[in-house]
C-alpha cells in the first residue's frame, strides 16, 4: 500500500450529496466532478443524530458518541434537569472541553508530523498538543454567547430590548450611546460592562464612530472594516473585542453591529494553541473568531436583509480563504504535514436559503468552492492525500414538533399548570418530576426520569417506558404523514465508557419535521405540531439516513460509502502511523 | 432614641426636605410592604395628609389582592392617587409570557417615564432599601436621573469658566451626621429619586409594621405553608415555603432566615443568562 507524506483535509459543513449530484448534471462543478472521476466521491454516512458537534467529533476521533461523549447540541445535568450546551462547559470563569477521545491531530503531531488545524468544530478551548490549532464552532463572543447582534435605532420606542435593540437620540448630529460588552458576576448579579460609543453624522452617507478615543469612518450600505474596542472589567483587567457594523441609514439613524468577537490579536480566552497562534495569524489582518459568526438572527428578526447577510458571508469567506492560503504556503514547503481547514458558512446558507429559488444561493456557494478546489488541485503533489469531507447534508424544516408537549399529552410527563400558548416554562420550570416518566431535551433526545440517575427520578426499570414511547412516537402522524422514521435506543446504538450518559432515545424525524426550539430547551408549546414560519427553512436534525455528508478524495477508494469514524484510521494509515486503539472506523485505504 | 425611632426620624427628615426642595414631588406606591411603610412615614411627616400625588404604576398583571388593598386604603387614607398604565403595551400585546424583559420595560419603565413627563415631576420618592439587592448598594438618599432615566456619576459642563472643572458631579455624598443633602444636580437632571428607606433592612420594616400596626397585604402571610416575601406582578413572583401567619412569626422567621428576600422573584439572572446563552445557539 502506498503511503503519503502529506494530508490535506478540507471540511465543508453541510455539503449535501444530492445538491452536488444535481450540479454535476448541470455541469456546474467541473473540478469536483473531475475529482470524482479521477479520484473518489462517496456518501459519508453521518452520525446519529446528524448534528455538527456530534458529526465533526466522530470524524476527528474515529469513534462513536459513546466514546467521545458528544450526543447532541444540548445535554442535560441529570441532577437538576437543566439544559447546557455541549460545545464546552464552564467551570467557574474557565471553559473546559467535554470531548473524551483523542483527535487525529494529537496522533499525527505526536508522531512528529507538523500538524495545523483551523476552525475544526468543538475545539474550544484549544487544548495543548504538538501542533497549531485555531478553534471553530463553540468559540463564544466576549459576552460568553454564541451569537448576538446589537442594533442602534432612532425609530424604536423601547430603550433597550432583550435582544439588544437600543434606542438612540440624535442631538446636533451627535449620538451618544453605549456598546454592551462582557458580562461579569457581582455577587448574585450578572452585570453588563459597557463602553461609551459616540457617533457623529458627517453627511447622509457617512458617520464617524468614536470608541476608546479612537475614530472610525463608516459608510452607508456596506460592512465596515474591523472596529476595535476595549472594555474595562476590573481595576487592571481589560477585554479586547472586535466587531463590524452595517450603517443602514443616517436619518433616521439605523445601525447594525455584529456580535463583539474575541480579538485574535489579544484573545481573552484560549481560542488557539499555542496562544500566540491567533496573534500570529492576525498580523495579516483581523478575522471573525466567533464559532458561528454568520448573522442569521439579524435576518430572522428582519433587521438586515438577505443581501446584507450574503455580503457578510462573502466577507467571512474571503477572510477564511486568506487564512487558508497563508497556512497552505507553509504546508506546501514542508516535506510532510497534516493540514485541516473547515469552512462552515455553507451550513448557515443552507439553513436560511434551502428550498428558495431552486437553491440558487446554495448552488452559488458550491460553485465558488469548486473554483477554490481548482486552485487547490493545481498546487498539491502526488504525495499529498486530499480528503474533502462534510458532516451531514441538508433537508427541509416545515413543521416543528414539541416532543415535551407530546410527552405531556401522552401521559409521560406531568405539569404543575395547564399548557398554554407561549408557555414560558422553559428549563422545565413547570414540570412535576414526581409524576414524570420521561422528558425531552436537545434536538433529538429523550431521557427517562430514571430512579438513582436523575435528580428526582421515579422510573425503576426503563425498558417498558422506552418501548411504550417508541411504539407511540413511531405512529405519530401529521395529516397522514408519519412524523418519525425511527426511534433509536441509546444503549443499542452507542458503546463505550460514556454511553451511560447518552440519551435513552434518539428520534429520527422524517424530512420536513424537526424538534421545536422551545422543546429543545425544556419548554412547551400548546400544540404538539406547529408551522415553522421562520426564514430558517432548511435543517438536518432528522433521521441520519436522509442527510449523509460527502467524501471526495484525489485517490481511488474502492468503496461505495464510508462512515465518519473511518476518516481518522485512514489518515493514520496513509501516514503509516501505527496506534493501538479501539477505533470504530476502518481505514478506507485497505 | 432606639433604632427604629432613629430610622423613622431620619426618613421623615428626608421626606420633608424633598417637599421643601422640589416643586413637584410624588410618591411611588407599589402597595408592597416597603412602599406602604414609606407612605405611612409620609402621612406622619405631614400630620395625616400627604401633600403630593401618590403614583401607582399598574402593569395590569399585579395580584388581585394588590388592587383590592390599593383601592381600600387610597380611600381610607384620602390619597391623591394617580394610576399610571402603559396602554401601548396592551395594544402591542407585550406580555410576560412572551418576553419578561420587554414586558417589564414597557409596563414599568416606559409607564413611569410617561407619568414623569406628563406630570412634570421633579422628584420621585421611592421605597428601595440597600439590603434588597447588590445593585442597590451604591444608591444614595438623593439620586439624580437624566432624561433617559440613566444615572451618571459626573457629566460634562455645558460651558466652563476659567479655572472650573469641566465636569459637574451628579452624585454628591451627603453629610450624613448633619443631615445635609445635595438636591441640585445640574441642568441635565430630569428628576431626582429620593430614597428615604435606604438604610432600613427587611427586618426593620417588619418591626416597624408591628410597632405602628401598619396594614399589610395578606399575600405576605402563610397560606398552604407558603407566603410571598416580596410582591409585584403575579406572573413573576413565586411564594417561599413558610408557616408565618402573622407579623410576629415573620419577624422570628427572618431572624433565622439565610435566603434572600427576592429569591421568590422570577427575574432570576442566572436563569436568564443561561436562557440567553442557549438561545444564542441560533437554532431557531
């Protein structure tokens, strides 16, 4: 078997084999097509459930969720039933990863192969290893959130809304307002640290911003350059952030500001390893550091238009591609190496534009990536193994299902008050745990309220409840359509040391259906099924059989499909690195 | 003088000072125990008849017991009661079950703003106490607000003469021992908040209620082994476990209590922060 000196892995989040094939038939992806003919194009079977944290971690670690410990976007604290994000956990002021298995970069770097990883999901906080890494999905903004815009407007009435829409007043063409920065704890309180922001209207098309005594000129109808801000959070402690703004109008004044990102040139949190790595990258220009920097909420709330959103994505892509080539130059010069780089704006475009105008925006994105791949193919030699992977595909999201409401209506869960429209009982506030046998949390998960495992568990033996739920859920219909393809038992599909923490049931929805947002964080809607009227019309949190990802390679792989845990053994095999470990995948080179 | 007499005397002094220094003051009455004690002190300060309006911000979601208490005692005590309600919040269907933060903002803050503007109040007498909440620790007896209801330590002077500091202090410390308080805070002041109960504790309030036999809402007393320790909107208050059925029992309960007064309040910041964090995932 031939071994390779170098491996280049390009991740394209959500790249869907159906859309790829559709574009092949229109001859619109010539370079991917060439790759599929001279090399390989396979379906890469996705994880169950098919969501990015679970899937990317399965690819990176070569094992199933029972070993790597990521089961859903959201997990629960069994003691108090409270939902938490799975992307990392807070321990006091610090963050910790909850991934329990080693990723391929640990093995390759330990074997002495120079390894660089950029924007791989669920790598925050960046952990120590013998290579370089810039974290991706999971990196928070300076408030500790995963997204959150601000909007400064003269025409709103409320002084400040919860989603940070602020009323501003113009006096003599000057606006004095504030930027909301880090949140800090003071006793039982959580306090916003603010910094003064002055905006001077220059003319109808431009303004001047003043923050920390620095001035920035901003033009109307375009995304600004990076604006830097420093918040004083203590006597000697400062937090640096960067953000961009979009000036919509000067009269009335309307201005959108992105989430304030951790400044890569002076990071407050460990967004890279070594810590100096993000600083080194930022020498050629600042860049978006937030895990999900695409401003989907701004579009969803009707504050920025689709075209402004797409302009931002172009901006993000340009920055990323610049980073890609910067590190590629080093990779190209070295004798051996592993270089992995993940693009994920593709996923956000798919969520927001799936099913719209014959998927025009999604197709445009794929076509741009095709041009990028052409340049990559021109520059890699025969000793480089190229793997292009995606974590899952995409499908539609028309109807939202509140599994918690369904559990109440079917007698598995009891509430302390009647179900009402827009119930605020999120975080399971109104649940009577002494009369509850099961609860749902996250986008695909159901947990049994098991005695001695959950804080107020009552179920002695789970098997009967589990079977009852499966039977009823698999028969649930919406206008004659079956909502659920299959309900999986956690202890059957996962194995390993952490399988005990897995959800008891994993729901494989049929296309068109998805868990309602309220239900995913322990809330309820009055009805089980509601329409999804949001712009967010694409989703992939359904049965994994409907949304596989893709695997392209520049070499022939004699397979018809591959599984996510196969990638790590393939990488090690190609570099001839021998490790004895209990991986769940197999090398695709054999 | 004993402790309660000292507290009473200082509070009455501040109330009288307010009436003297401001043209158009008003008292905010939420019908809770603190603002009812404050109202009682105002009555005492002016020998039974309060010479300024008593404002109740009606969110529309208060306990029915609160409305009943309000109407009964407004009549009995012959108050010049001014009820303020933000009708826009109803029209826009801003409700606590949709968004507590926006609801509070629209139904409390905005409503208060409208009332201050319409009636041109220059001072609002409010029953907050330092021990209630960390954030109230830094408050002072006379505390200025600008037109956005913000509080600033200092602001830039409109014009300066040679030798002048460019800033005007918006927050003067009182000469406590001599009862000398600053009440004029410069041209950017919209109104001044006056806090005569600032140095009182929750226990002082209940001891004073007992001493003076002040009528108190029955929500504070135990029913089905629960009582409200702090009252406001029905949608955002939760009772605490308690068997205290009268003022004496509440006083002995508080002496032993280790929990916070506002623990039953639903605006729990930690929950709110966690919710915001989960929502920020964006999988709407």
